[in-house]
C-alpha cells in the first residue's frame, strides 16, 4: 500500500478543513491543560496569579521581542533554501483564505492554549527544559526541516526564558500571538507567500 506524504495529504484538504483540524487539536490541548492544571496546580489562585499587568515586561518581552523574532524568521526564510524551512504548505493553506478576524481569533486561541499548557502548567511544575522540548515536539511538522527545527527550538526556549524572567502568562501569550498573527497575516495578504 502506498503511504501518502504529508504534502499529498495537505493538498487533499481545503483551507477550511485544515483550520478545523487546528481548532480541534488546540481544543484537545486546552482540555489537557485544564486537566493537568487541576492535578498539578494548588488551586485556581495559582493560575490567576500568572496573569498580571506589567507594561515594561509586556512591551519589551512581549511586543518588541515578537517583532525581532518575526524579523529573524523572515531573514531565515530569505537566505536559506525553501526545502530547509517549508512546512509542506500547511501554514500557507491554513492562512491563505478566511477573514482577518478568523485568523486573529485562531492565532489568539493557539497562543493562549499553548502558553497556558506549556508555561503555566508544565514549566511551572517541571521546568523550562521539559516545557520547551514538549512545545517543540508538539510542533512535529517543523522537526524534519533544518531551519524550522532551529526556529521552533529557539522560539520555544526564548518563550520559556521570558516566562522564567517575568512569571507572566500575559507576556508570553502576547509574544506567541504576535509572532503567529504577523506571519499569518503576511501569508493572508500575499506579501510573503511562504511565511511559516
């Protein structure tokens, strides 16, 4: 029996179907985050204490570092061959269609769920190394491409360090959201056809 490659399977799915798969997988991660938080964190106060307003941290570590990471990502894509960083067209297909509001909501949901799980629950209990490695493993489609692998490992540890320094989920959610949404909107507007 012929095993279809990821790229062949992606071609069979519409943008809408891929988005639905993302919503489902992120919903499962959200459920996992809630279950693990229930068992690993002391009480609801533990999670709520990880959300607070600090303009300096939010701006420097959340906003400015997101723009630096996007710039680095775009430079990597510009200077390295496409085969080293192309994710098989998944992000392209997910974000090439749909309303801007839909893309913004999806990126916000992804950032919120993943940071709650990997930083708020896992890093808080098991440390930055475990959380960062698990974050990279969840993004498995990036692990077979050299530049994507380096980028996801770097992003994972950077977000982990930012959370370690700030202890603030609001900051890391902002950072993660801005990286995702800027690249997604670049794809959607056609300004960067192969942004990851």
